[in-house]
């Protein structure tokens, strides 16, 4: 091989090697996917059949990516005209004063359901070491001011659909039995729970139905069917998408709209658009 050919091959290999890195840094983190699917709910009122429930999770507003992407995504999401919208935690990345100021700018453009909008907190909303109660309170107050009803170990029914919200598993306020002791199986129930590892705790009081979670980001980088190198959960089966827990509970893990770090490979950011249907008896 002469010098000219050697340099040509070296350049080609450099380009080939650089493409995945550039793609995972500048393309996929901002390539939003709207995942559309049905959500069969037990005891769903007939008038809610066909209504749209949108799940948005893990905004991670902070300094690790251009959060204006979130505002653009919200604008696209509004075109679906959702009836219900749920936010399943990690609104900020660090819980700092600057994060909260930027979150305010983002949530001025928030997506709302025509019938109701609910939210729960994630671990990042509690600041450093997930222990800053004041940070979580500030975020809740801000979100409430923007018309998002926060469910902190609480439940609220709207138009016959009952939303049950847990505080985050890693937070000092995690105490789901405050609400699950009053679980009523005759209602059309949906649980909002940021961390899917909570599904393996003895806290459910016989609950059967859907659990909507986030937290994992789908691993952000993975080779499907082969490896997901980084997952912030104990149960490594909890990656993303629909998971049958085999006891009457169905788990759905949203891949997150934002990112802890601006890198994604084979795990596009997601907003989930559910169509409510009556579950088969």
C-alpha cells in the first residue's frame, strides 16, 4: 500500500468512526418519537373510550443539553390535543436555583390535558443526594401554578379516571401506603410512579392495573437484544416499554424526553400517546 492510498483509507476509517459519535451526540438526542399505543383500563367509563392520555417524563432541565428542545417538543405534542396529560418525574437535573428558573421557562409552554393534568416527582427533583425537601416543594409549587396537579402519595379522580401518584422511591417522602391503603379496585385506576423498581416492593395492596413510570431513559445507549450498559434500576428487566408483571399489573416505562447527558444511541427520546380503551373482563 502506497502512502496516498494509506492516507485515503485512514481518512475513510476516521469518518466511519466519527459518524456514530456525532449521531449519538447531535442527532438522536433531539430526534423525538411519539409512541402511539392503546391503554386498556379496567372499569373505564364508556365516555372515556378513545380519549387520549399523554405521558411525558424526565425533562431534566439543566445545563447538560439545550432545553429549548423541550419547548419545541411540547409544541409538537399539543397537536395531539390530549384529554389527559401526566408528567412522571425528574423535571430538573440538579434542583439548583438556575435549574428552577429554566424549568419555569419550559413549563410556561407546558402541555395540558383538556380534562386534567397530573404530575409526580422524580429523584432529581430532590436535589443533591435526593434529600432536598425544599427543592421538591419549590418544584411542586411552581408546577401547581402552571396548572399541573401534583400527586404526592395521593390520588385524584377526574371524569371517572382515578390517578394514584407515588413520591419517588429514592426520596425521603416515599410512603405509597398513605394512598394505597385506600385503593379501590372498582375504580378505573392508573398509578404514576417515577422509578419502576417500586414495582418490586410490597406496597401495592392487591393493585391490578397500569403503572406508568420513567427514570431509566431506556438506558439512553443500547444495542437492542444485546446490551444496555447503564440502567439506574436494580431490576435490569426494567428497560423501557410495556412489561407484564404477571400479577394483574402492567408496567409502561417511558424512555424520557430529556437526558441526563446529551448522548443517545438506539434509544430515541419519547412522548407516549395512549388511547384509552376498556380492558377485557
